[in-house]
């Protein structure tokens, strides 16, 4: 099966963490996964190898999603090679934490640009293709804190709350074209960040979660995969919380 005959799945920030788990959840002989990375080509290569081992195929391209030129070139490449885009997962995100009275303007701008503007640029580029197809699915990776708020993360919280608004607005704009747009809001998930926490902090964190543990990247990926499937074609404009019950 050639790449043009496969489902085209696009995942931003797919080289590690939740993004990698999402890529692997879509890996199959019937899909080709296009993902971007920004800093580590070694991590991107590792993701590509894992996709191949899972029976899938992939293309990794270094793309700065805050640049409209780079984003447009990325999606132009996908259109030329795949002829279509079936799924876009806006997963790429960064954190630059700090209390707002001490937060540098540059740190505010970089987080908003990556987490929110990047999703806007990628969605805009993908929708130009999906609208012509009269089908497609976009899933935005928001966060628990985009709903609950969190001290010391005003920039990150604002970007993830903005993603929820963006999800609902686009969902209303493109529903008539048979395109669904949803968001997933992960709670505390196993990651480099949680691995670096002290045992004491981890214990206190887990006490706040009714299910008594942090989640895994794979548990987020399963929900994303469902939202992109035919089984979820009547779901749009929704935010699916995957947080172990910490915010009920």
C-alpha cells in the first residue's frame, strides 16, 4: 500500500511523551503518520523506529509550529505526498512556569505562541484540505489546568484554556463539512516532569487523585484514537477529561 492510499495522520510534537504515544496508537499498515519535532532528531528517529516496529510508517520533519511559513510548508508537503489529511492532533506544547508578577514577557509569548498559536496555524492549514474532502477530525490536547487553573502557570493555563475555546469555535464552523473537532484534557500523566519530582511530592500528588495514581501517555492516546475513529463521528466540540477524577 502506497502512502497515498493510507490514512494520513498528523501529530504535532510527536517525538516523545504523549505525542509519541499518540503516534504509536495510530500505527498500522493502513496509516502513514506525519509528525513534527523541534529540538531532538534522536527522539524523532526513536519514534519512527517504534512506529515501524508496530507495523506502521511515518515521516518526521523539523517544524517550528509558531512560524506560519514552516507550518504551511509542512502541510503542503503532506498534501503532495498523501493527497489528504484524515486526522490532525495538536499536541505540541511547552511550559515556562513562574508567578505572574515575576513572569518575563518573553516566557508568556513563547508559551502562548507554541501552545495556542501553533494549534491555530496547524488547524487552519489542515482545514483547507479537510474542507475540500468533506471529512476529517481534529483533536486538541488541552490540560486539566486549562479548566481548573494553577498557580505559577498563568501562561500555560491561558494557552490550554484558549485551546478549549478554539476547539468549540472551530467545531461550530466546520461541522457542516463533516469535520469533528474535540479536545482532550489530561490530568497528571507520567512524564519527564513527574519523574523529576521527589517521592514526597509524588505521594502528595497521588493523594489528590481519586483513582490513586497518575495516568499514562497511552491512556491519553487511547482517547485521542477513539475521537478520531468512525465510532465518534457524532461527537464534536467536546472536552474529554482524562484525569483520574481529580477534577470532578
